[in-house]
């Protein structure tokens, strides 16, 4: 997921806000471990997912991309030089390539050029070392996980904790993968069927920034889906490249009813849920339109690092620095403010702080 708009968040303030109680939308909000406890460990690793479960997360989230032999693996992107040690491996130097993916040009090493056996020789590393320097001490510790292995971690977490730990997979660059001949939806559904997770009551949300794969998941299963949303949308050239004719326009109230026909919820960047008024910020029309149409809201981009946290929560003088320079009290206050918007859950890199925010009295 992309970084939220910093200007909107720097202005965010709970003063003047009229909170919508979460109970009006659903039961207790869920805590979704964004790539695991990625604020504490390199993302999409067994260490990250296990820690997230220990910290109280309800769902663990793997981003999914394809290997050359058609296996879904958990990586932030299919270009893996920033999340693995592949650039340090001389045997793979000839795999370096430049590719256009969803209209953008990238250079590096790409998962679709490696078999699973080759991927398994790589080790994970922290993707954002400048921001999360404390996490780098775990570089080289974990191997790369398949989707099936992430599912197994969730199931084992359910057994060991006595809580239901769900899975929240994101299909990354599905149309790009399809252009290479991969069927990402079929691969996803096959792994979930092997796990026995095929119904609407399964602890699964399938998410994507593209509507078509979610519509296909709905046609082929009863699984819950979430459409990831930002202010971005593909231009005509990209739509034509992928032979797509439909994109929802969430600028109009009517479009929310249309979207509710093929997805259970929205995963908006958090800036979409707030709007300026004379007193500060209040819940946005986007939030109210989603609620009116029965759509779940699971926002992302609620970061806790000093460089990313909204100014109103980072301006305190009595700062106590913790892991990666974070002040826990500031971060928990920020998480609580988002929960107080009335959302049904949040994506979080710091599950423990999100759980603490939920436990904080109004």
C-alpha cells in the first residue's frame, strides 16, 4: 500500500470531530497485522506474523505475488531487491531486469523469474531501513514464505492462542501477472480451498486495488472481499493495456451502492475518511457513504513513526522514544482517534499499540 497524503494527515485533529461509534457499523473492530508486526520485524516473515499473533492481532496480512512455477508467495512487491538479499547473490546476477508494471518502470529482480526452490534460498531483510533501523538486526533471519505457509501460521496461531486468527491476503499486480499467463485468482482460491476456507464465515478477507479480481472471487466463492481505495485510479492507457472497461467512481454517493454489489468492504487510505470543517476535522462523506451502503471500513496508512504520524499527535514535549524512535503514547492516541471514527478495523504495523488503543476507555 502507498503512503497516505501527508498534508491531509498533518492537519488531522480530533477537536471538533463527531465520532461515529464502531458499534453502529459492526461488532468490535478488528486489528489487521499489516504484513505481520512489520513495525518490529522485517515484513512478511514468520517472525513478523508470529509476533503479530502474540501481540493480539485478529488477522495477518500477506501481499501475494507469483513465482515462475506458479506459486503464491508473500512479498510486498514482485521486485524483491528491497526485501531480500537477492542483490548480494552472484548466482542470480543474470536475472536483473527492467520491467513496466501497472504503467511504472522498475529495475531489479522479479519473483516471476525465479522458481520457488530458488526463492527459498533467499533471506528476508527490512524494506525500510532508514525508517525502521531497529528492525535491521533481524535481516537474514527468515526465509521467504508461500501463501500456504502463511495460512499454516494463522491456523497454528488459532490453536495455540485459543483465538481465531484470520488471513487477509492482497493480490498484488493481478493484471500484470495475468499478462504473463498466471491465474492469480485460481491460485488463491486453490490454496484457501486446501485450508478449508471457502465460505463467507471463513476467517478470510481477500483484498485488491483492482475491482476485476475481487468480482471474480465473488463469482467463484462466498469469501469476503475488500476493495482497496486511494485517490489514484488508472489512466485510459493502463485500462486499455489490461483491456479493462470498469472502474468505480467513489466521488459520488451512488457509486457506493454499485460497489457494495461486488465487495463487502473498502480499505481506504485513512485520509479519505476525514474532511476539514470550521472546527478542525470530521468524518468525511466517503465514510458516511460507505456506512450508508453497509460497507465495512478497514483503513490503512495509520503509521506510528515520528516522520509519519500526524502533527497533532507528534507535538508533545514529553516524548519517550521506544522501538524505531516511536513514542507509544502518541501512537496509541493516533490509533484510538482512527478507531473513534467508527471504522470496523485497521491495518497496523504495530498490533500491540492498536490493541491498546481499542482497550483505551472513550
